[in-house]
C-alpha cells in the first residue's frame, strides 16, 4: 500500500464516453477462426496436412512429369532395384514403379475422398429426412438401414463392378450403396438431438421450412463432428478398396490403385529382388492412412480443446514430479 | 419385458425374411453360370446341372422353394462343392470362426479397454504414447501386410508359432493376434476418449467431494459409465467377427466361414451364399438383440418397450 | 471472538492451459466462523466456484495450481493449512469435515448407480459402519431431507427423480457425515422458484440444528438476502467488497456492488423502466488489467483505476471494499445509488414467511 | 512436447517395414544353404549329399518316417466324382478311389484291371477285373465302372465314339449301349469305330450306384460319405486347411505301392504363407509353387513340371456377340472388318516378344508356337515338336519390323490413314493376377511397337469372364486351353467349324443368322482332324497333325503364347516324389521319407 502511494496517483475521473467498455475486455471469440488457429498451431496437424498435400500434388504431377508411362512395359528392365532412373524401381514387366505408385495414389485418393463423401452425403440426406420427418417415414428408413447393414457388401460390390466395370466411379458407387447406412443413422441421431433445441424452435417459429432448418441451423452445429468423421472415413474408403483388391475386385487394369499395387506386391513380399514392389506401395498407403487418421485426430482436438488441455496438464504434472524427484536426489 | 422380447423376436424374424428375400434376388442379378468354372467349354454339362438343381425354373418358383426350405432351416447343398451341405458347413466351420472370434474378443476387448483406461489415466505418458502408436500402426497398415509380417517374424524367423493351419491352440495364436490387434486399437481409442469424456462429468467431482479414493472413483464411477457406450457398437462388431475374416482366414489357412462367404459369392454358389447370408443375418440380429437386452439391464436409463 | 473455522489468506489459483495461464483467483482473503453463512456473490466466471473448490481441493491439479496463499482450517483437534496438504491427505477430510452441494444435481449424481448407494458410499468411507447400518443411515438422511418414502427413493436412479428431489438427495449426501462446513455451489439455480424456496429453507433448518457453517455461492441476491450472515462480492478473481449482509445491502461502497444491486428487478418499479445493467463484460483472466479490474466498466472510473490495483479499504468493522473512491486522496464524491431502497430483500423475506 | 512424441510413431512405422525388409533378406539364405542337397533331392543318391554335412545330421539314415506332409496350393472342390467339375479334384480321387488304370511314374499301369482284350476290328474292349472291395466291405464290380463311365466320363465331345452314345447324349446319360458289364468281373466298352485316341487305358473310378443313390445329395460331401477303394482313406477334410489320409489296407496293391502310411495335405491359398510354412519346416514338400515365390525357395532347388494347359490369344472373327434378349448382335462393322483382317491379327501376333513376357511374368511357363505339349514323342527319338516343325511362324522373341509391316498393310487394306482411327477393341481377361499382368503387358507392347492405343482391357471375375467368353462378348480374349497329352487331337478338334472353342455360343447349332460363320470355319481342317482320329499309322498321323496345327496357326485365330508349368519342391529327406502327370498331381507310389 505504501509503495503504491509513493507513485503519483491521478484521481481525475475518466470520461465514460471516451472509454470503450468493450475495449479492454476479451475480444469476442469466433468459433471457426479459433479452430483453424488451434489446428495450425498443432505441429502434428501441419505435418499430416503436409503429407496429404504432398501426396495429392505428387499424385497429380508426378505421373505428368515422369518420363515413363505408368502402363508402359519394358521387358529389358524388369524387377529393377530403385535407382535414380526409377526412384521406386521397376516391376516384373519393367513398368516404372514411381509413376505407377502415384497413378495408383490418384485412384486411391479419389476413391478415398469420393468414397467417404458420397455415402456420407447420401446418408446425411436420408438421415435428415428420417430424423426430421419422424413417424412412419423414420421407421421405414431405419428398418431399411438395418436390413442393408446385414446384407454383406460383397454382393453390392460385385454387382456394381459387374454392371459398371471396375472403375473409380464404380468403386465409389459401390461404396455409396454399401456405406450410407452408418452416416444416415449418425445424422438422424444428430438431427433428433438438435430438433428440439431452442434455436431450432426459434427458427421454426419464424416460419423456416424443414430442410432450411436442417441445413441452415442444425448443420453448422454439427459441422465439426462431420469434419472429424469424414477424416476418419477417408482411410476407411482407401482400405475398402485395398481389401477389394485383395479379393480381386479392384480398379481394372491398366489403371491401378495403391491397394492393387500392395496386394500384388504381397505375393513377392519374400523375394529380395522384388521386395521394393511391396515396400513402396505399402509405405505410401500406410503414410496416407496415417496422415488422414492423425489429421482427423488433430481436428478433433482443435474442435474440442478441452482434451488437449488435459493432456498438456497431465504432462506438465509429470514433468513437475520428475523435477521434484530429481531435486530430492 | 416378455412383451418386449416377443415384439423384438417378431421384428427380428421379419428382418431376416426381408434380408433373405433381398439377397435371393440380388445374387441372381450377378451375371454368370455357377457351373461354368473349371471346364468352360462344357455347356451341355452345365445345362444338365442347371436343370438338376432347378435353376432353370421360373424365379418365383425357386424363391418359394427357397422360402420353404428356409422355414425348415434347410439351406440345401452347395452348387460348387457337390455333396457339401450348407448346414454342415456352418456346423463344422462356424465353431472355428467362433473360437477365433471369441479368442480375439477375449484378448482384444479387455486389453483394448485396459490400455484405454491406463492411457487415459496417464495421459501423455510413455504408455499413452505407445498405446496411441499401436493404434495408429494397426490402423494404418493393411491387415494382409500385418499378417505377412507376423508370419515372417514369428514363424519363419523365430519359429515360435506355425504360419498356418488349424490343429491345436498353437495354430490359433497368430490369427487371433492379427484379428485382435484391430480390436485392441479400436477399443483402446474409444475407451480413452470415453474415459476422458466421463472424466469431465460432474458426478466424478461429487464422488471426489465424498472423499473417495482415486481408485474407487475410477472403478466405480468412471469406468462403469465409460463402458456403457461401448456396448452399443458391440452387437455389429461381434456379428462381424463371428462371420470371420476372409483375409486372415486365407493367409493363415484357417477353416472358417469368412472364406466361404467370399468365395461362394465369387463362385456364384447361390445356395451356399444365401445360406451364409441368412445365417449371418441371424447372427447379427441375435447379437443386436442381446446387446439391446444387456443395455437395458446395465444402463438404468434405457427402458425396454 | 467467534469460533473461527476457516481463514483464507492471499489465495491465488491459476489454471495452466496449453494456451496460457488463466488467473482465476487473484489474492483472496476471507474467513468463516462456526454457525455462520457466508455468501459469495458474483457474475459467472468471477472465480467463486474455483475459490470454494480450492477450499476442498476438488480442482484437478493441474490444470489448477495454487500459486500462493494459505487456507487455515481449525476445528477441534484439526489445525491445518489446506493449501499445503496433498490430495491424498485431503481425502480423509472431504465429506467428513466439509462437503459440497453442486448446482446441477442431475449431472452431479452418477446416472448408473442407485442414489442410496451413492449416499451410503460416503458414509462407509468415513464412518465405521456395516453396509446395513450405512443403508439405514442413508434412508434416515433421505427422510430428514423431507423426501417421502425414503426407502423407495433409496433404490431409485437419479433420472427417475425430479430436480428438487435430486437436490434433496445431494443434501442428504452432503450431510451424511455431519460435516462442519457445507459448501453450496449455486444449489438452487437450476430449480424453479417454489422448489428453490423449499430447498433454501431446508438448508437453513439443517444449519441451525447442527450449528453448521455454510459457504453459499450464488449470483442471486434474493437468495443471499435470505441465507447469508455475511457477504463477499467477487469480481475477476478478487473479493471487491465484503461485509455483513446489512453492510452490503444497505451501505455498499464498491461500484460493482452497486451495479449488482441495481440490476435486481424491483416489484414497485415502473414497468416501462429499463432494468439497470452493468455495461461490458468481465476482463479476460488470461491477462488481467493492470489497474482495477472493474475500471473498464465503472461509471466512476478515474485515471488511477486504470493503472494501479486498489487496496483494501476498511469501511467499518468487518466491512471492506477495494475501490479508489474510498481513498483519502480521492476528491470525487459519489452517492451510492442503492442502499436507500430496502424493498429488494424485504419482499423476499415476506415470501419466506409464506413458504 | 506431444508432437515431438508422436512423430516417432511415424518412424516406427517405417522401421517395422524396414525390419521386414531385413527379414526378407535373411530368409533367402536358407534355401541357398541347402542348395547342394536340394539338387540331388529328386535322385536316389541323396545320402551322398548328406555325407557332406555334419555327422549330427546322419541320423537321417537311421530310419524312415511313415508320414509325409504336403503343401498343396489348390484345394479339391468336391469328393463327388460324378459331379466334379475340376481337374483339381483328380488327385483326391487318385488317393481315394481305385481305378482301372493308374498312373505311376508317368506310365499308366493296370490297377483293378486284370486283363484287357481288344477285338480284331479294334472296336470292342473287354476288361476282366481283379477281386477287390471297398473299405466298407462291398465288392467292386464291373457295374461300378459302367455307372461312373456313363455318368461322368461321357461328355458331349467323346460321346459319339461309343456305341449308342451319340443320339441319346443330353448331358448325363442313364445308360449307353456300348458300355456294359457282362458279369461282375467283366467290363466291356464298344466303340462305333476304332479311333486313335482311345487305347483302352481308361483312368476311371468304380462308383457303386446303390451307394451313391442311397447318399443322395450328400454323396461325397464329407469323408464319411464316400466308399474308398484307393490306396488311401480320407480321415478328415478341414476345408481351407488340410486333408488327412491314411493307408487303405484293402487296397489292391497295398503291398507293392504307396509305402507311406499317412499323408497330410495342407492347403494354403496365400503365396507367402506357402513359403513361410515350408521354410519353417512344417511341410516336407510343396506340390505347386506360385511363380511369384519360386525365387524365394531358390529356383535351383525346385523342379519344373508341365501343367498341361496353354495360353493363347483368341480373336473374335465372327463379328457377333450373343445376348440373352436379342440373340446375335453385330459388334459393329468397323471392328468386324478389323478383326477379320488377317494382316491386322498378324501384326498383333508378331509384335509380342513371348520369351521376354513369359520370362518376366511366369517363369515356370514356356513360350510356345505349338498347340501340343512339348514332351510328346515323335516317331523316333526326337520329340514330335522338333520332328514336325511348323513353318512361317512368328519368332518367339517377336518381330517388331514384320509387325509394323503387317499393320501398314492392314491399314491400307481397310483404308485407314493412321492407327488412331482404328475402332476400340475389347480385350477380355480373367480376374487372376497372372492373366491380368499378361494382358497389361500385351496392351503396353502393342502400344509401344504398333502405336495402337485403342485396346481396352475388360477384366472380369472368372464366372462372368467365362459367360462373356461363351457369349463371344470380346474382340480379343486371353484363352486358356487344356492340353491333353494322350489326346492331342482333341485340342485341334475344339477348332473345327462347330467345335467348342471355335463356336462357343453354338452359332451353328443355335440358329445363328446365315451370315455368321464360326471363328475358324475351314472344311479342309475339319476333314483333316476327323481323319487323324481314324489314322492308325503313327508317321502319317503325326504328319497330319502337324499339318492341322500349321493350318490353325496360319489362320491366326488362336495365337499360342505359352505352355503352362509349375514348380515343386521337396525337403532333401524325401525320396522318389514325382509329378507323374502333366495335370499337376503328384506321385507317392514309391515315395519314402527319411526320419528327420
């Protein structure tokens, strides 16, 4: 108190008009910019995003720039080890693996994105209708969901690949048909959760229509969750294609995918001379899935920073304890 | 309760019937002839067999026959593997798949949950980081790659376990491990998140305010509540596991149903595929039913009606 | 001198988060005597809950860290500094010496455990009783809180009870081991007014019977008026004014208290008149302002307020405020806008008679 | 902090993969180390090689094992010999049911047959049978052979050769006049006329009609639903995993043949686990090794056998496709003209370097220009394929210049200025890794050498690929055909005007439009092939066959690519393990296993 008094204290009143009450107080926090900020502050998220972007760029440009065609065989240079000429070596018929891997990544990425997005959108629309309408509509849609969940997706897959031929589009359609149920159920649940919230009620009282409310008022509220689950289903779709390739129902040749490449590589997994045929596609597909998966995790952390804070503190506490233990010693 | 069970049973039957019907017609949409496999030139023989199995009859007649047999729980004989009855295949190989699935669940789910609990309790520690790494690894590496790595590591290099076959417990180790790693990763991840979510609930603070010890709070309040949501997905998961995994069964030469499932559709083995689909539908419906019942028992907030 | 149970000195509590330190409690001093009710009043986020939870050491540490200060607790044989105790040491006292009632009884009760068991759990922890005896005691407590058919309530799950019933269960739980101090963190906020009154009466009855001390957190001045013996007004992690109920209601000296009292609706008020409110929002506790935290919103702000934190000024015995207006050097004369109007809590008192 | 700790996860990811790379390298050492022993493995003098090794290993000489563990890469489909569709089943039958004749060391020797008499005119074959019984005690009778032969052996192709078979065959005969049992011990087969491909050495199984009818649909479903009369009895069949057999004491030649008491067959559909299990010592021999992993076993340790089939490119020269609804539909004028242009077909054929392609994709297969197995004997010591060489063939290593010339001619004839104007061509392929890669390679070679970019691969799962094939829904098709070494002519007969390959959808029989011809409609060829069936003079028959081959070749409708093969491997303590049969079975008639 005494020290304070030594400073000249200026008791002249401040004109309330000049003083902006909101100026010093906390700036109002907007949701999404804040999420982005948190996301990009996370180095892991940056790394994952970097990997994803790098893969997308390589998938687009590497085959364009490469001096080899992905489907051009060269019977004089079969099973070539990785070298400067062929970064990932050549396969059993002398095709350049570098080009093939990135052409395969194209297909895998496309299938990953579209295969995650399409069933999701279809499921979201159906789920929204189901949740919003309720009653018998809901009943019927949910029963159809249950039934379709029980029918093995192999049947749709083969059927669609038969009709459409093994192309990326066919894979996406097949995934849309066999995967929309999960997203529909999820979305329905969300709609039900928000249907009777106050803000929805308010919008309804103002005369907003059903779909408008769903898309203008409810959707933004669940956008975060959607982003996280989408990030999670991209690797799922890539895996599904890889699994179908293992069964023998993938993208048709000469087009290829990472799933195709890694499954055909697994046959020569044991041969030192062909190990690179397995190694590179497997690494690329694993990295891709890892990046999407971790990015999804980071996004979740960014959307809900509580968990991250918890972790931060837990680590802090342990560090403190360790320091104390050291100090005692 | 009895009324609820009756109602659910009726719905289940209707569901199974719908699935069977849908699959019956879907499978017939697949192009090809089931008898033109090994000797593609023998059309006459194929036609003879089509007649013999009644596949040239009008579709609705075949459908009615199929429903009739279904009512007797008789799935008929395989088209591709003469003499093999579908019922027998299920009776012989479902136990194998079930054993593998149960072993994988008995190992995978508790391990996953335990790891999840530990890593949520010691967030950010070495254990947590390694658990997360395991999760990422098993999620990012395709299962066939992982299986091959295991074979190479544990069979060829170390010689601990056989690389394939099905004779004694020793043979089940690697496929079980492969199957359960996914479970461990999934349950660890879910449990960790759920534990952290429940950890922020007010009632844990209440428990703390009562002066309870950390262990008691974690066991009696946190874990109990975190486990409940895990139950909901278990139904489909158990059913999925019980139908076997094509990849694992093929790589480890396990005589399970999963392989039949894929090959029968590929081979256009109508009777086998339909029989297995209906069987799977029953398993899924039953598993969901049981899980719902269990949920009603375990979670007092859920009312069965 | 009264039997002093708790003495808090210069308590500072911060939360360490990934994005920085939140200074939730920034140097708080107060005390609590046996048998008295201390109300801590303030807007949400002002640090009242944190203060009270620190007294029981309920906060997760970290993120919470007690930066400085002491919390002295004396009751019979016990004489300790709560701030220096470890979590483990505190366990023996939680529920026994102090217990707490939370705002939302729905989320504060474990949804999957029968309420009776949740009560008995605490009893078993602290008292040497068999499970049967604990159950009897729990039923007795439930009956004591005025719940009809306590045996059936014992076996019920929280979601089957109404809000008021749940809060009664919470009270039963809190009283299970005869604590010396009861912390009530906005126990009636989630309830509707009639139930609120019943619960408050119940708390007052119990307090009187057991000569218990209560620290009551609320932002509802009406509730303060009917419960408190003494009042502490908190703002941005500091107690800006403290005194007896009478001091605060009839002679408030801090502009924030004026604002608070002014924003209580008055039944006799002209219907067309706007309800008074304090402009602006509380400061960011990530980086508290250099001067008086209320300066930015204060109508009587002076230059000094923006630069130097005001010290405590004793207004009268047991009544203090932190405001530069009370400084001897201050020449500005400000007439307190409230204090002349006593109807605010008079109406409430009447209601109590009715209830 | 957190980020720093999670990054290592990524490196660990890589480390695991690297570690497996290391594993791959180390395991490779094992077959190399036993290379010396492996080379002599097939021969009798294995002990000499064993002598080089340490004395500790000499215990291999001290005793024998009565069990062999074999790894098979394809599982039998069914035990029901009557319904069997697949030649994969044959080695199960080989072990489970006795035959009239059995192949032992590549020779067919009488088994249940005691004597065989051929009538003067060569049409009536009379067999007397030895006394034998099934494992359940029922006696084997001549009627059992009749039942099997009529039910299963007669196909639409060979039916016409037997008396009374031709008119009544509608797929699955009840009786056939020319095949009957004179009494329990005498079995008679009557041919319409003597043919060269029937020498009486029938590899047929006895099947008891009463037993089969008693079992109904369940016949052959499980080991219990079968009567055993062969050298081994099936104890257990765990589908997808293993078959367990033990010796049948009632087997007619039990004393002389099949010294091993127990045979365990293990199945694995996965190439790498095939290797893992052999390298891990679980199995004594691998019957068929996937081409992709041969290198891991060490090619020198394996021995190659011919698999009895061949790959070739088939051209749809009919210009039609059969559809369920509309019957025969034109594939389009442009494509038809293109596929019917011989120079265009030749251009495609000459462009392929089959040696390089086979070497890269399927090392076990041999590139070929012929439609017969290369091991077939000629009139003298020289093999048939060398004695009667084809002329004017495309070199196995391809001829890019010639191909370009043919293409230029074709373009000129069809009036195209440039290859880019050509219509789209559909190339039908099986969903099978080897076929797929092969088709990809062809398309790439054509693109590179001829600049043709309009060939699309139409990849289909096996079932629907076959359906597309039967309906002729293709322009090019990578066709796999069986080569029967005993009936070389059958392969050529497929290509007669109304033959099964030449006319798969039954254009001739199915009331095709008048303008539709079969893919290979050549009356001269038909007559030549039919005459080969009746020509008993070795020298002129073989010469005619070569002539027919040449005709088929020169038509460029079915261009041979490679004769299939496979590799087998045995551990060095297994002796006299042979692949007696081009169909990829295995011979255990004299196999012994040292204690190991």
